[in-house]
C-alpha cells in the first residue's frame, strides 16, 4: 500500500504577452500560466502524478489556492484505493457538500478538482506503463461507463445509451489503433492568427503552416471589422483556396452583432465561427447558429461542466464541440462530454490554445477515435507552437498531424527546471 504524502503546488507564469502570443479580442495581453499540481506518494516506484489548470496570468494564485484546498481529501489517502475506482474518486471530490457550494460544478473549485483528477490519471497511467490514451482505450465499455456520473444527463444520455455507443465502437478498434500509430491524428494551427501579430507575420506564418502540412488555420477576430476583413484577405491569399480558415471571436459579440459581423466575413469561406458570444448563453449560441448557417458554430473551451454541454447539444447551439483538458473536472467529465457528442452526432475538435493543453488533450481525442466515435472525419486537434519545450514529453506534431505519444502518463509533467524558473513567487 502507498499513500499520498504531499500536494506540491506551483504558480507558474510564462511572459507570452511580450510577443503577443495568445492575443485575441477579449484577452489582448495573456501570460500563459499553469496552476500546477504534483501528487507525491511514498511508493517505492518513485512515480508522481502531475496535473494543472491553464490560466492567462492574474488569478493563477487563486487557482493554486483552490487546488491546495483539496489537501484534506487527498493527504494520507490510500493511492491504490483511489486509482482502482476513479469513478468513485471523481464523485467524492465533485460532490463534497461544502466545496460544491462554491460552484456548484463550475469555477475555480471545479477546475481545481479537475487538476487533481487529471494528476491521479497521470499517476495511474504511469503505474500501468502506458500513455493515457492507450490506458483508456483498453478499458471495457462497462469500465468506461463506471467513470461517468450520469446525474443530470439522463434526459439526453443514459448509462445504457453510453454502453450502446461504446459497444458499437468495439469492432475495428485494433485496426484504428494501427491506423493512428501509422498516420497520426489530424491537427489545425492557431499559431498564425493571434490578433496582436502584424500583417507580415500573419502572412509568413500562414504560408509556413501550409508548408508544414496543416489543412486548416484559425484567426482571431472581433476587435475591428475592417481589420478582420483585411487580415482574412491576407490569410486567404497566403494559404490559397483549398486550406480551411476558421475564426475565433473569444466571446466578443451580442447576437445581432455576431450575425452581422459574420455576414461581412462569410466571403472568405469560413470553416467555423468560434465562441461568438458569452460561453454560458446557450440560447444566444442557438440564435447565432441559425443566423449564420451554414457556417458552423464552435464552442466549449469555457464550458463549465457536462450539463452545459448537454444543453448546447439539445438546443442545436453548436456544430463543433470543443473540449478542454483543464476546464471541467478532469478526464472523467470529458469522457461524459465525448459520449454526449457521440449521442448527438456532433464532431469534437478540442481546444488546445494554452500551455500544456496540446500535451494532455491529444490523449482524449485519440481515446475518442479508438473507443467512442470511431472516426476522425471532420475532427482535428488545435495546435499552437508555444512552450512545448517545458514538458518532459512534449507533443509531437508534424505533417499537420499529432503523433501518438508513447511515454507513460498524460503528458502533463513539466520539467522541474521550468517550474523553478517560471515560478511566479520568484519573479515578484
């Protein structure tokens, strides 16, 4: 038996605002940051579990404090017991009667629980000697369903529905695994499209993206309509007619503004419009989806929980569902969201614009392909070319595709030297 001996937390901030990396209409000066957690045990194997919550600077210390608030639940606990029933572990943390009041199931506390859950999954995968995607994909339908809390979902997705989806995906799973290993998983890049980049940099990065094999790029929009039209013109000229261009407004507009603004951008053949309005406003997204059809609406990076995703799907408020590795309460809740997407026949294209998100969310998409949806058609994972060098197992993207990680764990573990160098307390 081994026990948890420490929750080692760090406030890590990278000064990405100096180069305007990550800049958009609502967040002009982000500093990519991580409220970082290392779950330490007294096991002889020396393995730790790593997880984090992505933020963009100020407030990262608040998220770190929320993670520390979980010490009472985890310190001294039997590691084998926690890892053997991750469904029960998830429910214990999420349904704490007092912590839950801070949400419920949303905000900094819910994301802190996600960091802990993800760190436990990282530890579980390391102990199994497998990358997380492979560990999850080897589970039986019954084992996967046991991870999901169906409370509040049964009007859209029941346990039996989930079992039916998972059993239907079992045939051909090994063939898909071999295909994944040999061809990778499709990616698109946001690297060219940050709003603070000048026109020359936008043009250069778009051309480089095409040369690197990406079939879709994404541009930030929403600050100035004339600028958006000019920038989309530059991007379209750079990538040519056969490369898809998506746009992301980062919650900038009201309903009428969104519909009118997109009408002026539609000539550039948009692949989707992302986060056009407040991320909690299901009905506004549904109205925008009707108003800009057939251009798809994409959203989800700020989706607080599985219930919000259920409502978006029920209301036909999105056509591209964007999970995020650190926004909801970890792997378990993201599996519930993947099952909801499969039930409604909606494609999943994860958000990964942030430090460490590419490393972690790839595992969920690969699991989805192998075990849930059984397809990559119309699906791709966001890629941004920032800060991967700080991770023990940095993401591998080439030829416009993610290549399946082979190292054990979730990919969340950051280098100790990077954690020390970019610790906020040491720089203030």
